[in-house]
C-alpha cells in the first residue's frame, strides 16, 4: 500500500523538485537564457547561461531504450548542435556524411563530433517522451527531467539573448 501511494506522488515530487531546482536559474539578470516552454507558451525552465554556455539533451530511445545524448552550445549569439553520442544507430539515429566526424566511443557505440550545426532562430520543438524515454536537459551538472514536467507534450527549447 505504501509503495503504491509513493508511486502516485512520485511524478508530483519530481515536478516540484525540478521547479525548485530550476528556480535557481530564475533571476533578474540580463541573460542569455535557455528556456523550455510549453506549446501554449508557459515556461517550464528558464536557466541563465552564466556558468556555462553548454548543455545536453539525453533520452532513452523509445524502441530499444539505449541512452542517446545530444550536446549543444551557445556561441556568438547562436545555438549550435555540437556533438552526439549513441551506443548504436537504431531507428532514427545515424551519421550523415559531411555532418560532423564519426568516431567509435570505444565501447561499441559512436560519437559524432564537430557537428556544429546552427539551430535556426535559436529554437526547436521537441515532443517530450514518457518517463520510460525520460527526456532530460543537463545544465551545469544538474539534470532537469522534461518528461516529469511535460510527458507527451510539445515543448520549445530556445535561447533568449542578452538584454541591452
């Protein structure tokens, strides 16, 4: 009984934890900010890119469950997809010749280095997966579970530039 009660509260606890942790990213500073917002416009996360201009999006592949990581950076006013790491080239994954440098990760998987692809308008849309997929944004050593905040919903991940 206690275990099923705990499971019922787990999504709420994850959401509250993410909001409390994310709160450290809310400030009156000038930015730039990395934001995650619902399709309806409500902001889920707002993180000032003052400690680092690098972050990652990690998720478990929806078919095979392998962990995939895409790495991003914000340089000279532009969001870039810089690198990607995957243990296998499963459905929807792979390397496009001329787009980055493919290397073994030494464990049977792959790194795609030096993609350095500009993300148009410093913004992209993501359909957030269930907790089994567990889309998460990693910034400054902290993991924010997008799936705990917005599973099944479309979110926009974007940068708002520094304010003059």
